[in-house]
């Protein structure tokens, strides 16, 4: 299977500016391509993993990646469908960009100039207003820009000139990379398609209308039920190990539905077609084994954080599944369950009051029902009394109380 056909099989292509050119550049040549990441935070999220894996896949086939961190575009803000983004300061944007550059270097091979890492602040910041308007703005027709989905969706609610100009800035990026590195391909999520095609047109207008440049987009990864991929009950799942633990990450993918898991294996791992199709068959015939989910969790956690982190996540999973919370040390709880911390206390607490105040339950009535139905455990001990009092003396390493609600939901209480 050639690269273009594999991208189709993995459902990593939604829009393509020229399919014949795509097959030529991807299947028959060794091409330089780029993908950009804006530093809106100091870590990427699991949603960015689709593009990271696609970079790795193209690199595996011999193509050269340019990984762009948008220190400049992060200052502008890519238009959202809802409202204006909060503007970052220059210091925030550049600091976040450095963090993301470090993060990406863990996943993509930059050795021996096999990939290039750039920050668009290095060239965008050198363009003055007159140059921006004369050399670049003159090439963009307002009607053309208004028709782009990202802009059109905001016309009713309003859009600032700052965000309106984002597609011009991103187009300048591709023009710069095309001139300096002969970068012929840009790809991103389908929400970036308007920006990608704008860059393609700018290159043709400024350099040569016959330039062999190619735009690709991939479908946004959603859950089968239509909800957003990469969101847990506690918010976004981060690639930064200090923001989202390997255990939480593993649990997220272990709990993938049968309707989602094969799509995730195709898009978020580099497992070959034969392996994925065997897991798909097993999911159909033995869904209770959850073999595909286990493999998915293993592949992603190992890719992101290494074999040891995966093995620890597996051990923590086993301990918590069996309710043996007391086997964990305070350090392990902080490391693997720290991101499920819900409440901090410094005195004795009645169980019902704690469940409500920590928002583990929405009311005292719900809290009482859970306790009376034996659905609450504290540090592995099932609670049956409505008068049960939690004290610091029972905290693991005098720091942590682990509350389990039902079979799967864990919450962390910390003593000051």
C-alpha cells in the first residue's frame, strides 16, 4: 500500500487540493512538508496527536517534515466559531512556543536534519505594516476571505481585523517555507482548510502560478456519539505528563467504545493494517476482551511517555480495579492520580458533607443514597455509615484520601 492510499485508509484525508499531484508527491517523490501548532497553551493536547502521528507517518515514508510552532500566529489567534480568543502577550506566546518545541522533539525525529523545527515569530516579527499591506495584503481579495468557513461563521457575531488577518499570516508562513526549504505540502485539520488554500494561492501569485504545491486536510477526530474527542470529565487531556498522568491517559483510551477504538488505532498509532484489522475482527467477535482498547492504550502511552510509564499505568490500573489503594504510596498517588484532585481539607470531615462540598455528589440526598448502596469506598474500605468521619490519621502518608464512587470513578482529597 502506497502512502496516499494508506492516508485514505487511515481516514487522514478530508480535503485535497489536487489528487493527482498528491499521489505524485506522496507516492513517487521525497517531498518537504509542514504542519503548524499554535502555542495557545504551554502544552499540546491529545487532539494534536492526529497531526503528530501523520508527521511521523510521512517521515517514515522518507518525506521531510518542517514542524512550525506559531510564536507569531499564537499572538493573533486563529478564528474560532464562537468568539474572539484571549490575546497572549509576546512573553506568554514565546514561552509557550519553547515548551511545545521541547514537547514535539520527543515524538519527531530531528536528528541529522531529518526534520526542521521553526518558529514563525522569527520572520513574521520582521515584517512592518507597509510591507504587510503592499507585499502580502494586496494579494488577498476581501470577498475571497469572507467566503472562508472560519470567517463566514463569525460574520453574524462579529470578528476583529486581528483574527480576520490570521489567514494572511499563515499564508506568509507557507510562502516563506516554500522559498527557503522548497516546502511543497501543508496539512492540518479540516478547520484549517481555508488557511491552507490561502497559502497555496499566495505562493502561486507571488512565485509562479504553476508551482507544484499541495494542500491536505484531515477530518476532525470526534467520538462516535458526536462529542469532542480528547475531553475527559475533568477537561482536556494534555501531552504534558505533569498535566495529564499516563494512568489517566491509559484509562481514557481503555474506556473507548467499540465504535471508536478502530478509528483511534488507525489515526493515533502507526500499527500496520494487518494488525489493526485483526483487532477489529476480535472486537466484533470478542468485545468483552477489549483487546483493541488495551492495545490502543499501550501504544499511545508508550509513544508519548515510554515503556516504564505504560507499565506503571497498567500497575496502577490493576491496583485501583481491585480496590487495593493502600498499596500505593503518597508519591505514586500524587504522580498518577494528581490530576483527579478535587478538594483540599485540613480538618475532620463527615463523609456526606465531604462528598457534597467536594462536588463528588450534587446533593446530600445523592451522597446518602451512594453510601447506603455501598457505592463509596475510602482508601479501599467500603463505607456503610452515614456518620463516618474522615480524619488525617487515615490519610495515605498523612496526605491523601482516595474516594472511589462506583466501579470506575476515583477522586482525590488532599490534606494540607
